[in-house]
């Protein structure tokens, strides 16, 4: 994925860095000279889950066929996001992982069938959006699976991911993360709740996880946010 930790993001020629897709049970052997650093990522998918995730238009056999030395900036970004998620000390978010998996499958399908028609800007129907948001909001303290959201809206996972983002401006995992931060703000108004308890009620693994996420999204720590807002009287 990169030639050295401090190298530029692209090869000296300016061309995108090469990728290779090597399916399970396929041997591969290669030789390279002059490389100072090399990374590879191994992704393992559950076969049944993968079959249920895809849309009917996606042929898994051709989508996951061996593909040596090709360039795809979007796939490279997804691979890096997978790698970052694996090294992230924060607890894993299933919605985030599901979204990355759906995006990966979609991108590979486009490579396998570049003439495959792309849907027009897909949007969730009002009832589908209400249902998805209801599930995400009511289960902030749970790891909701993308397959469940897709099933509740009668869509494939990959289509649901695209339609949800087109409808809300953000992927499902980011929407739920924002909702968790809003829940923290609501709970911070009650000084009877401890920070540790607020973190659990809002769906975070612990207080430290909540503080890091809240500070990143709200631009201020929960403790600093709490002080002025508690001083303001609120109508019943």
C-alpha cells in the first residue's frame, strides 16, 4: 500500500499505488526490487453473510475473482480505513465495519462490471428513514448491525448504506455517533448523573471513550460543556 512510512502517497511516476486482490485458496508469488516498506491487509468475510449483504446485481464470483496489480483510489482509501480501524484502540463499531464492508464489495463489483448501471441518486422512502432512525436512536447503547437496518427497510445492505447517506448526509455509524453525543448533552443537564454513568447510558464503552468522542465532535470536553449549560434554567 505504500513504499515507505515517510514516502509520498503516490508512486514517483504520479500513478496511483497498485493493489492486488487475492481470493482465498489462491496462491500468489511476486518479486519487487527497491522497496523499503510493504503492507498487506487480509480481510475474511463470512460467506453466508456476504451473500445476504450483496444486491442481486452483484455477481460474487466475478466480483471476488483474482485481480493482480490494478489501481483504484477508492479501494485504496477503504483498505487504509480498514487498517486504521484494526489499529484503533477505541472499541470497534459494528455499523462502521459493516459500512466499510459494503463499500468494499460495491467498489469491487464496479471493477468487475464497469458497465453495470449505477442507480440514480438513491434515497430512502420517508417510512424507511423513520424506521432506521428510530432503531438507531432507541438503541444507542447497542451495536446495531447494518444487516438489521437493511432488513427492516427491505433493502440490501449496500443499497441501504448508499441511500441512508444520500438521505441524511452521513453514513449510519456517523449518524448514531452524533446521536450519542446529543444524548450525552441531554444527560449532562442532570447533575445527579456521573460522567461514567452518562457514558454507559449514551452507548460509549467508558468515560474515556465518551470524552474523546465528545471532544472531537463537539469541540469541547463534556465537563466544560456541562458547566455553563447547567447554570441556565430550563423550562419544564
